[in-house]
C-alpha cells in the first residue's frame, strides 16, 4: 500500500510552507523515522520524517511553496518486504562528465563565466590573431580563449596587463564592460537602441527569493521600528566576579547537572530579578490597556543557518542556573534538528540577545513586539577603568537595554539596567535576592 507524504500542520495561522530541501532522491530506500525533507514557514523550520520503511518517490521539487496537507511524495513499503534491503543502499557520488571545451556560439547575451577552470593542455587551435609583435602571438589561457571565441573579440583592441604582455581574463572582462557602457556593440537591433546595456557586474550577480523566515524577520523588525517609541540606554559591566565564579564552579557544576555553566544564565537570572522590580518592562500595551505579567517568559535570540529565531524559556522565575542552562541547550538542539515548534516561539515577555558571541562591541537591539524591552549583551573586552581612584585593567562588557518609551519611562529603564549591572557584578545578590 502506497503511503502519501504530506506537509504537516504546524499551527492554525499557517496555511502554506516552502519545501526547502529534500534529504533523499526519488528511488532511494528510507527507514522509518529517517528525515525526508525540511519545510520552512514564516515562523518555524521543521523536519519531516518517514512514517514507514519504503522507497521514496518525490512529487514536488525543492523550493516550491505548497499548502498545508499537500502531498509532496510517496513511500512504497512493498519494495522493502523482500528482506534484502534492511538499510538504504550506499550509492557513490555521481561522476561528473569530463569537461568539454565549448565551441563558439552565436549567442548575443552578455553572459560571462563566473570562475576559471584549472588550465588544461590546449586541444583546440587558438583563435586567429592579427599579425604583429611577438606579444600578439603569445598563447592564451583556456578561459581567455573561450571568451575571445564566444564574443568574437579583436585581440589587438585589448589592453594587456599580464606577465610579459599576456592577455588575462580580467583584461577581456574590462574590454567587454567598456564596450557595453559605450553601447558600441554592432549587434544591437535598431529598435532596442534605448535599452540600457547589461553590465558585466550584473551578469555576475545572483538573485534568490527571500525565505519565509527571512520575510517574517524583515516584517517584524520593520513593524517594531514603525509602531513603537523605541529608545536605548547603555551601561557597562565589570565581569570580573562573574568570570571568577564561573571558572571556580564550572567543572563541579557540569559534573552535577550535566550542562556547562555559561554567562547567559547569569544574565537571564539578573533580568528576572530586575523585571520584578520594574514590571513595566515586563508588560505589554494592548490597545488602550497595559497588561502586566506576574511571570517572566524570557526569549533568547539564537542565530541559525536559516535566520534568527527567538525561542522562549517559560517561568524562568522558578528556575535555577542549571535549569536555565539545560533549557538553552534543549532549544539549540531543537533548532539544529529542525524540531522547533510554534509553542517554543510564543508567549515571551522579555528578550535577551547576545551579540558578543559574534564579536559585537556595542549595538542597539530592536524590540521583539509586543514586548516592551530587550537586553543586548556584547563581547567581554579588557579595558582600563577607575576603581577606588586607581586605574586598573578589568574585563568589561557593554550592555544595551532597548525599551518602548510609550510604557517605560527613562528613569525606569535606566534603573532596570543598573540593577542588572549590580546583579552581574555581585552574583551573590541574586542568590540572596537583595
């Protein structure tokens, strides 16, 4: 019995998805629960696995937008019932045909190869060049010879910049670009004289459609900039104490809880304590009302190969450091395995973003609507600072708190960021809640 492979439902608000990538090809044998393909929506990226053992037949190719519930392939279980194929056959990589030197073509398009192939012994005669100096009789590289033949170029008109007066591929490209800019190509029909020429740079550009997640990110960021009164306040944190505690307890912490102790748990715990004191930053505006939350659902911005996602750790106020670190590890694993669901992305009341992992020294994070606050962490860098009237070297981090000025006043925002600073510089205060 043939099994249909359908696009699964990932949420009531999502009606279609992009079939981003097939992991198998038609005719491949697959096992139950083996990943078949990845779908992308405007909110999540999800892997779809095989329901049974069978032989795959693909009906919809990669890159197509399909409706939820649409059939994109089939599995034929009968092909696996002979007991001879318990595992997918190992196939060798297809062998590419040997490169063939292309013959001159009559195309009038300004297509220019993007990269040169490795020089190979010339097997075809070189194009006829005008009689002249010894430079003009010098051999041409395969790439140059191919361009000259395709474009029917007079070698005497090309400026030579290569060693010993040779013609390089760059020389030919510059000549073609100059010819297009001056509209000197005689093959342009009279009726198209006013059509702007295509430059060589344009011919070397790649155009790709935006993925649903990237469209969603762009839409959300633009909406946040247009619909909030966003403002950012800054401070700097001496990371000495937090780094010392982490170094001292990192090994026993990992032995006991099975996860590494990172700085993210310090900052999330500090944010929770600060949000308890400044509830406006943990609140939403809903029409003419303000919704205050008696809990802290913290979103953690995580970069992935398909775009930025902000999964949510719920009820962080009830968690300890180990719980927070484990929750982060679980979310990262879901993202890598394309197992993140809409439930993992919804309900956040505040967001923490760590640009420091990419080397960012300072930035202004954009609000994740409808939230009213987001904390931006940055790289730790040793800097001279004044402590007790003495200049000392300390590991410092700039932090930024962006907030919605419609609901949060400057005094509250500055106070919140200052409290986060105090908790990180003295982590014991988070344990004692003072």
